[in-house]
């Protein structure tokens, strides 16, 4: 798959996450399920990390970097993206608040994404 397509996909995923995390929460349907917010944060950052791994593996291929550099860059990017979103929620939104437990859920999602990518390395290498 061309790296430009992977980059577009990663940017689209990042934009969707940004939109849903920064939009007025009254515009999002309410779901009565315990800890749904943390599950959503986990899933967002799991997908975010996987999508950026796909791009960075393709981008760094042949540049003398090993595969694990793509994992590390994607994980760090995921953590900083999550922290930035939480700060923006606290500063720029009226219906949302920054939450340290959301950052924890984001980080766990990113970590799970890394380990999943490593476990499915052969499949990811074919993309």
C-alpha cells in the first residue's frame, strides 16, 4: 500500500478522534454503559497508534531504521496527542473537562496497539 495513502488514513483517523474529543458533548448520543468514556478513549488510541505504525513502518523502510522505531514514534505520538487533546478539552470546550484517567486510557490503548502490532508483525509487513 502506498505510504501516501497510509498517511492520509492516519491523518483522517487523527481528525476523527480530534472531532469527537473536542465537539460539544451534548451533540454525542448518551450511552448508559459503565466506563464507556474510558473504553472509547482506549479504542481511539488503539486505532490511532496502529494507523500511525502502518505509516511510519512504510516511511522508515529502507532508511536504516529498524521496525521498532516506528512503534516507538507512534506510541510517543499517541501519548502526546492524547495529552494535547485533554488540555484542549479543558481550555477550549465548555462541556468537556481534562481528565487524567482519560490520558491513562489513551496510554493503555496505545500500548495495546503496540503489542498488537508486534504480535501481527508479519501481517503488517505485507501492508
